C-alpha cells in the first residue's frame, strides 16, 4: 500500500481536495487566520506562529508544515499550478497579505532573490564584510 502524499500544495493536488471539505473548511481557515497579524490593506500581515528553518511561516496541516504564504495564496486566490512558486513582492518571508504575493516561475523567483540580495551566498559575504 502506497503512503499518501500529505503536501497539500504538491504535485497534482488541487485546492478543492482539501480546503473545501465542508465540515473542516471553516475551522481550517479560522485556525490559519488566527495566526496572522492582519493590519491595513497595503501593510505586511506577519505570521505570528511557528517558522521553518528558512524563516518562513509554517502552518501545521495533515501532520506536515505547509509554508504560510502558500496557504495564504491557496485560501485567497487559487491553487498553485505545477511549476509555479509563490513570491513575496514585499520581500518579507513572514508576510501573509494576499496583495503581497504573486505566482512566478522558479527561474523568476531565483532572479528576484539575487536582485534583492537574499541568497545565502550574498548574506554570508555581507556578514564577512561587516566584521
């Protein structure tokens, strides 16, 4: 017997398969949004619960940690198509404001990361230069 894929944003998974279960949908959304510090329309809405090792918000779902910005995108906009990633326009990994999120390709996401100086190599170099 194969083990089920628990990643709700993974290959082939569609929003309707996990968000729209009528008896769970409301409680899932209430639980999710209770962990977000919602401010003004154009402000960052920071995730105030757990984080993953990369500093992104992590929401517990089905026994696994789902990146909070991906869950935000799925709950407020649409499923994440295969081959696409969710980018923070605001450059804040804790932000869950749907207005600050956009779908991009992996290549675009990497280009934005380098342009904004967020790569590990750039951060390590900056730390060495600061000493």
